[in-house]
C-alpha cells in the first residue's frame, strides 16, 4: 500500500511541477513587489523545520488502506467527458488589476477578478480531486484534524507541535474528546472559508458566504450585526487561537473574564471552536480553561462546543505547505491551514477575505482586519511569523487551476 501511495505522489509531483514552479516564482515576485513590504513582513529568511514526530512508522506511515484506497481511486479515475478540463476560456491570457487583458505576458498580474467577464472561473473537478487526494495522503485530515478517542490513547501521550515535549493523556482529557472524527472526507458540498481581511468591509459578501453548506472562520472574529452584510452570520467551525484568550479575555482569570468570553461566543451559535492546545506548552492550561468555561455554560448562555486540534495534523500540514511550495515562514497562518483542511472536507472550497495588500482593486486603503482600524501597512511591519504574500500566491495558483475559488473583490456594488 505504501508503494502505491508513493508512486501516486510521484506522478502528481511530476504532473504539476512545471505549473507550481512558474506560478510560484512569478506570483511571489510580482505580488511582493506590489506589496511594498518585501523583507519587512517577517516571511523572508524565517524558515524553520518542525521536529520530526517520534512515533512508530506503523502509526504515521499512511492511512488505513480501506480509507486511502477509495480516495486514490477517485482522484485517478478517468475524467467524464462533460467535466471541466480548463479553468477558463482565457487560461493562457493574463488580466491586470482592473480585470482587463494584460499586454506583457512575462509579468503575471494580481489575482484575476473572480467576477470579471473576461476572466471567468470554473471548478476543475479533476484538478480538485487530485490535489485533495494528495493533500489528504500528506496530512491525514480525515483521521487527525481533531483529537478524538480513536487517534489518541488513554494514558498515552501526544507530542507538542513545537519543541520536544509530550503531554500525557489523562482520564479527564480523554473524556473531553469526541469518540470519532467530527468532519468527514468530502462531507460537505460547498464550504466558505472566511478570512478576516479588511477587503471584506463593504464587500456585500455576507449572503454568498452564508449560502455554503459549511462555513469556517478563524481566530474568533467580530460577528456583530453591523458586519452581517459583508461577512454573513453563519458559522460551523471557528478557530480559537489561545493568544486571543490571553489578550482579549485576560487569560480567563476572573469570572467576569469568563462571562465576557461566553457572551462573545454567542455570535457563533452552535459552532465548533477549534483550539490548538498542544502547539505550544505554554498555552495548554489556558486552552483547558477555555474548554471548561464553554462546557460549564453550554446549553445556558452558549451552544458552542470546543474541540482540540491534533498537533500532529498541524505538523503534517505545515510540512506539506512549506515543503511543497517552499514557503519561508515560521508558522502557517490560520487561513492557509484551514483552507487546506476545507479542501479535504468539502467538494468545493470558496475563500473570502484573503487579500494581503494595502489597497483593494479600486485603490481603497484597507485595514488589517475588517473589524479594526489598524492599516495593513502598519500591521505588516509587526508580523514576524508569517509569509502572507507567499501564502496568498499559493492559494491564487490553486484558484487559477480551478481547485479553489477566491473572491478578491466586492460581491455586490
């Protein structure tokens, strides 16, 4: 089985290598140049390898054959005649920032306007299935996205994603975990992955976002009613970075802090709050406090549930994206991590709010987040762990291939 998987990955690598090299080299060079912050965003020169997982090869070599076999077979299945082989009629043409055709083909422009008639986008079933299968083999999202009673053992241990430490799986922690994985492979038809970029403000994208079968948000974003038209109100899964509990809710030290946190989660309805309790040792205790706070209020003042991300999944995803596309950054952003996760869980993945530039297509100056007043240019000077333009270039390349859909303009006038 391992030989089949290796052969499959090699075939995929050869088939997309030329496209990947061209896309990444041209896109990154152009976007970072337009970004005006080359060398200042924290991405350049900050590369590090995560520590290899010290587990037996029988645990990590591949997924169970009965799980991976249909995935590989589906990805390699002959494409039906009516499926889409190209992402648009203008596949070999380039568009500039305003969506008009570019005359200089040697410089790849910003992301094509997904709404512009000269740059139509179409879902490429074949490309999406192949990339999804490759990603699933590498990251094992189906098995490892959330810690469960099937992927950890009582009285066993789990390795932190950073450093060399381990955490023992106590009886209490084990009882907090769901019995099985909550999110299946291609379980949902369409998914909206909503970034927090300032480009969403006054975008009118709320209805399109909410029309998806499953909506993923990140880092506990503001969801007040005055943002509904732009970002929607539906949430099924939202990441909860432990630093937000520390900075925004005072590490949940007092009852007032916990009450503020609970009231804040009201906007997420009955969503799952995904927290990385085992990325850094320093945040485990705080993550547990967040879980207990949610559980004590569940069914009373909140309907949300908190789940723990498996550190091995985060590590595998980091190795996949940084290794495949040579992204030089300390850590993946929540955006790229969850976009990749959605590709496994969803047949069609649509991204909103992913735009790392100071201005939008109309020249409007943007804030870092749609809900704050910090400008993009000011914020990027502070970013040290992420290479946001490089990640954006990778996602844009997947958009151009029809694997995912990126909305990088207003959804309505």
